[in-house]
C-alpha cells in the first residue's frame, strides 16, 4: 500500500512508519515538528513538515494513497485544560480537514488514533467500547468529537473508518517533557538516577499499560482488515496495574530501590482503568504480546537513555 501518517514523527508514528516500511509499504509522513522528531524516521520515508489543517497540502500528499493513519494531535491532558481552543482546533479541526481532503482526492480508508481518556470514570471495569463517554478534560472531549466527525463524514463520503482507543502506551523513544511527563519513562529515569518517584494520590489508582510494539501491530492490522468500518476498538493490555505495583515492577526491572513520595494533596486522576480487548481479538485477530514486566525490561534494553 501507499500510506500517509499524520503526526508520523511522534512517539507512536515513528514506530509505525518503521513497521510499515519493513512490511514493504510506501510511507509518507506529515508532521509540524512541534513535538515530533523526523531525524529518527527510516530513510525510505518521505517526510513533509506542515500542519494537518492545511487542506491544499493534504491534497498533494494524499495523491495515490490507499490508507491514512491519523495520529496528528495535541495530547497533553493538563495542557488541554489551559488551552481548550487550541485542542479543539488541532484535534477536531485537523480531523475534519483531513476527511474533507480525503473526500476530494478519493482516499478510501483512515485509521484514527483515539484515546482511552474518553471513558473517564465509569461505574464498572473493564472498559468496553459500548460505554457512554465521560470525558474528564478538553483533550478527551476533542477525541470524542474527532471520532464522531470521523464516522459521520466517513459514512457521508464513502470512506472506511476505524478508531483505536489506545490506553497507556509506553516504549523506547517516548518523550519525557519537563511538564506532565508520561509515568513510565519518568519513573524509570528517576529510579535509575536515584531521584524521587512522585505519586499523586495514594497510588492505588490503576491504569492499563500497553507496549509500543503491540500498539503498532494493532494499527497495522486496522489498516488491513475487513469488517472494521465504523468501529471503535480498544487497544490495551487487558490487565489492570496500580501505580504502587508499577513502582515495584520498575524496582525489579532496574534493580534499584525507589524513593517514593506521595502527593496526597493532588488527585491521581481517574481511579480505575483497564481495557476490555475482546473486540480487538475478534475483529483484528490481535492480542498483546508483551506483559508489563517484560515490557519494562525491553524498554531498559532498547532505549539508549536508560542503558547502564
């Protein structure tokens, strides 16, 4: 296939581009490089710097494309609280612009990288795709809206559409920004440096951590399989892990005793979160391969920032 990845210089996009190139596909990447890194893309990838809302640019890049992986988005939950208009313009407006451009050019398939944050607090676990969204922040609202636009415009324009609600992805190359970094690379870095691991709340809140390679494999399958049109599919490990247990697993993987500080004056966010992944198994033939313990060990081996 000929594939376009929007946001393809980001954490997941870079790994996806490598997998698609390795499978023999022709890959183009569009990214504005606000947070992405094009230097680590495979040399076979055609890279274009630009904004996903630039429809004339999209008309050019979509020529001859069979499938679009739409990963371009602003992704910080705390930042979205401060800048909801920006999140609406990029995450929602970018999706609408892409769908309009695909209609004009005649591209017939798109896979949206959506988010588990859409679920928010729910009365039961595991979280399944039929649950009514309860978005706790503007970022999650923007992802709900993007899904609705994706499916509505897909139906109107004759485009096959699928949205993967990705849970807490982690793996080599995940950025560690100074403000609100992802929990796993931040904790691993602090443990290796002898720093403190700050846990908000009491550490009993749970998350579903899924390894990068498993996420990429799910994305590839979503771009290939039949019977996925207009479907939302969870991509997670299917296992619930508390932050307290995560700390223990990181201590085991690094061989370091962590200095854990609890900030009980600040909420740890949604209390419980674990994915029902039965639909991914049924529609994509996908199940995760890396458990959290093994995934942490692979992270330490494969990410040069953590080499010892």
